[in-house]
């Protein structure tokens, strides 16, 4: 059965390997099987206060990067979030039934409070509500996201359920997380711990030049080497193996894991190989990004078509939601 799938990526910077393996790789596969809506989350990006120039440049790059990764705008609906005014209307309505206590308890909010105490804005607090609006506006059943987004998706399910319960309807389906491998992937960063992320400053971007990739990988955190045969790798090394698992040939990974187990591994060699494999993986995508981002006419037509298709679905939902809530015409 064809399901409705929705997912977006914040336009706060360039797309990185975490975005690709955690999300976009699945988008590309899913677009041929389901009714897919993919968007550039440019309202979400405002929580970091971009300048007007940066805002536009970032929307443009994420859009070009989506296309370069293989999202086909003739197959999926690919749009820019701020082209769909029905989303903030639903966000406002959902905010009335979202409680400050539950929003304050989300891990992503608590993380932000810790990391940027000087900018704890209300947009950050209600981020999961906007995310819920993004998803349920198309009455989606499936959301291909990485492991880091599990809790936000749980909130989206809760808001959908709460709306249905409050108005005694069965209008919004409860969206489920989706990954082809049946296991949500987490791509680690190069700084020894945690995930790869734009705001973590530890990402390898799909657009990065060869020498930038080499520099980033060669600086990756390691440890002082295995102390005894067959020991479990420490976190920084396990992270490098995880990256190798997605970009390298299986034999390459086996080779380095074996030499780790035998205590003969040289981290310099491991990093060199990893850098070359990332470069090889990124090269065709990077080439397409450069080509697409130089083509204004193409980007304009993609955005226009995407906005039309997304608004058609969003306005149908909003019409129903207004009726359910009790707005009537005079
Ligand atoms: P963001 O860049 O935080 O807007 O995330 C956009 C999408 O990429 C979401 O579906 C995330 O789950 C996914 N994603 C971002 N970083 C990672 C990562 N390090 N590992 C796996 N998935 C990720």
C-alpha cells in the first residue's frame, strides 16, 4: 500500500554525511514507493538567527543538495517550508494543546539550553510542535528520520493523538519512524563522541573539497592504541569504524578491524584510507551539487512546482481541521 511520507532537513548549513546516511538515502529509495513530501526546513532554521543573506544561501544549498543526492522533483514533492503558510496555521492550533512542561522536558530542548544559554527562544521550546505540524499537515504515516529525532517524532505522535482525542475524530494518523535497515542509524562525528551534526561543528559536508575532507579526517580524535588483543574499540575508534562501514568496501573495514584486534593498527593509515573513501563517495554528489546550484531556472521551477503540490495537500488538511475545531463560515 502507498503510504504518505514526510521529512525535512533544517537549512542551517550544508548537508553532511549524517544527513545523507541517516535520512536522504532513505528518501531517495522511498520516493518511488510512496507518496513523499520532502522539504527544506527554513522556518526551523530561524532559531539560530541567520542573517538575511545566509538564510537565502542556505535554503538554496540544501535544495541543490537534496536534488544532487537523487530526490526527483517529478516523483516526490520537494518544497521549501516557508512557501506553505498552512503549516504555521496548524502550528498555532497545535500550540494551544501543547504544554510548556512537556516541551521543557524534551532532550533536544534541554540540550539547546545547555549549549546556547544566551538564546533560549520560544521557537526552540515549540520546535517539536512545528515539527509535528510539518508532518501531520500531510497526514503522514511514515517519517524517515535518524535516531536523534526519535523523541521529536514521539511528540508528533502525541499531538496527533491528542487532537483526535480532544475532538473525538480519527483525522490525523500517528506517524511512525522509518528506516530501510529497520534500525535507526546514527552517524558519529570526528571529535570522539556524539553524533555528526551541523551545530556540533564536527561534520563532513557533501560539498566539502578533497583537501578539506583530508584535513578533517586526519584531525579526527583517536586514542593511544589498543592495549591488548581483541579488546573492544574505544568510542573514538568505534566511530571511525562506523564511518568506514558506510563509505568503504567491506574488506577495508575488516582489514582495519583485524589489525586493531591484533594491536598492529596504525591510525594514520586508517584515517588516510577513510578520507580517500569519503572523497570517492562524495565526488559524484559534489559534482551534481555544483551543476544544479548554478542553474537558477531549474531551481525556480522545482520550488514553484513543489509549493503548488505541497499547498494542495496542506490546504485540504487545514480546511478539515478548521471544520473539526468549529470554525464555520457566516
Ligand atoms: P538536521 O540536520 O538536524 O536537520 O537533521 C536532518 C535529518 O538528518 C534528520 O532526519 C536527522 O535524523 C538526520 N541526521 C542528522 N544528523 C544525523 C546523524 N549524525 N546520524 C544520523 N542521522 C542524522
